């Protein structure tokens, strides 16, 4: 099997409905439909959704009101599309029920730290990085690598640290308006300042919050050229809908 292609998707709740209505519909209807549609998709490798519950704050805690709602992560391999043409049309139409400001990213992932155990549960954190205005692409990529190296070094001594995956953005895909902006996926490739996503897992939220709030990690993040507004950290609730990856 060739290396899977990975995609990150982020979106906000529709402004035409309450956040509670959007959450209920996405969780109980849209995600279930997608799971069933992807059940027999030959190219699907994995499909996960992430609900943003908390956002990293100035004190190193997770008490800032989140500025994002949802992320989804998909991996695929082979040439067959994950959705049939008719399923793709249904998917795009259904977006108009509950989401807006859809952004889609093709990424290349590398596992930088891995102490996976037999546990089937973990607490997940997500860092999102954009390229600062005063850094060129090469400088930003170098700064990203330095940040990753510092994070990995800290994880080696962190209680309950299990895994860090770096995701470098290679392209951002377009979305057209429907009833609201950014609801209909397109094939357009957009210019983007999104640099990457960093996924971190810990045994429990106690250990994740302790580590992200520690002075060395706070200093690493706040002293990076991405601070204060080009690096955002989230605590997320991960739902694994499909996972066909072979065990390590």
C-alpha cells in the first residue's frame, strides 16, 4: 500500500442556527451519514472528527474561549475517490445545514514521537500554525522544525506523553458559498499562510494540561516567531469513525 494522503478540514457552525443545533446535527446525522457512506470506500484509510473544547491561554492553561468549532482528519490511498459523485453532491448540499467557513488542507504527516501503548483511549491536543507576515516560506519552515524539535525534547520526560504527529500543509483547497460563505468544496487551489498542524496525545487530560502549562513549554511556544497570533493550541475531543491502519 502506498503512503496515505492526509487531509485536515476545519469549519465553524452555521450562523443561521444555534451552536447546539449545529452540534446535534453534525454529530447525530452528518457524521453518521459519512461513516455509512465511507464504510465500503476502497481508498479510505481513516476518518476522525475533533470537537474543540478548550483553547490554550496566556497563563499556559486552557481557559480561553475557543475560536474554532470542528476539525476533521481523513487519510486515503489509491486513486479511487472516497465518495461517489452522487455522495459528493449530497455531502456539499448537507454542509448548508450546519457549517460555514469551510477550509481544507492537504498535508504531509510525519510521526516525531511515539510511545503508543495498548490503551484505546487518549487525550488529544492540536496546535495550528500560520506563517507570520515577517517570515518567508523557508524561514517559517525552519522555525516550525525548531518548534517541533523543542516539543519532542519536552515530551521525552513528560508524564503520560504518547505521540506527536507533525502535519505540514502542502495545499489549501477552495470552498464556494452556498447559503453562507465557505460551504461548497471546490477543486480550486488557494494561496495559503497555513503552515501546519501538530497533533499530540497524552494518557489523560491531567497530564496534557500539566505539560502544556509547564514553564518550559510555555516559554517554547510564546518565544517562538509564531506567537502570539500565528500559533493556537486546542484541547479536542476525538471521535474515531473509521481506522483501517495496520497496528504498529
